[in-house]
C-alpha cells in the first residue's frame, strides 16, 4: 500500500509541474497496419506519418492538431517513423500540437523497411507522408505537407 501511495504522490507531483504527458503511443510492428484498418472497417480515415527530426512534419502536425481540437472525431491515425527509444521526444512534440491525448503509433522495429512495406510497398520513406483511405480502404497517398484544402477534398466537413 505504501508503494502505491508513493507512486501516486510522484505522479501527482509530476503532473503539477507539467512533466507528464498522456502516453497513447502504441508500438507499430508489421501487423499493426492490419489492426488499424480493422479498427476503421467501413470508415474513411487519414494516416499521417512523421518523424521527430522532420521540420515539414511539424507543419503538418500543427494543422492536424488544430483539426483534432476543433473536431475530435476526425478519423486520424498518426505514426512516428522513429523508434520507441525516442518516445519522450515524440510525446513532447505531439503534446505541443495538441495530439498527445489521441491514439498514435511509433515504429517498434529497427528494420523500418519492413514496417514501411506493411503500409505501402511503394513508399520509400519520404516524410511527411499521408494516406487518404476511403470507406472501402482504397487509398491515395501524398508526400509532402498536407494542406487544409487537400484534407477538405476527402473530408468536406473540414472546410465548412
């Protein structure tokens, strides 16, 4: 019981100084993409891939964070292509764009080519990289920073 009280006190203390983030990052392995598609069965969604050292990715994360704040039900999946060793830095970035409270993923295997292939065999690793999945999970890919207009083409409610 004493260990629980000490742990609860430590978490409360860290929360009070703003050092703890919601940690909704899941480990992305070669089976994870199938899990994501199953979660969105029959529904459209956006998949956004980013990295902690990608400056253009932060521009896109800012836009996506603004959209998620305005429309929390916007169907978005965010995957960091960094390894889980960089989890704290990824959490800081997601938190700064108001995305830390939403489910996200992070590469869990140093053999990143296998993970990229599990998403799209034609993707060579360029970032940011986004995919627009229709309800039947046919998709269009986009390399480079997304614009609100591009998102609005697939999700017109964003432009209303």
